[in-house]
C-alpha cells in the first residue's frame, strides 16, 4: 500500500479494457477500498448487497470507470 502499485495496475487494466473496445469498467469494491477508486476517477453507481456473519446489512459500493476518458486520475 501507498507505493503506487495498485494505481499502476488499475491504469493498465483500464487501458487494456479500452483497447478491447470496452466503454466502461465496473468494480464491486470492498467498502474500505472505495476512496481509492474514487480518487482514481471512478463514479459511484450504487450498492451491492454483501452480507457477512455479524453484518447482515453490509453492502459493497459499485463503481464505474469510463474507458473513453482521455485524462486519467488513476
């Protein structure tokens, strides 16, 4: 963490998706990772139910990246 590896991997994945013709990449994120994805330019689309023992109402944020954005925050 905090070394830029995740950001580089995300950039690589988004560029590969764009080369493959994708218009958008959707991420069902861990709740603790949401701020990272938002800082990289994702837009929150909603929530996905993700209950676990002791947290029956837990949700994961669903985020989206545009593959057509020319300038990346990631």
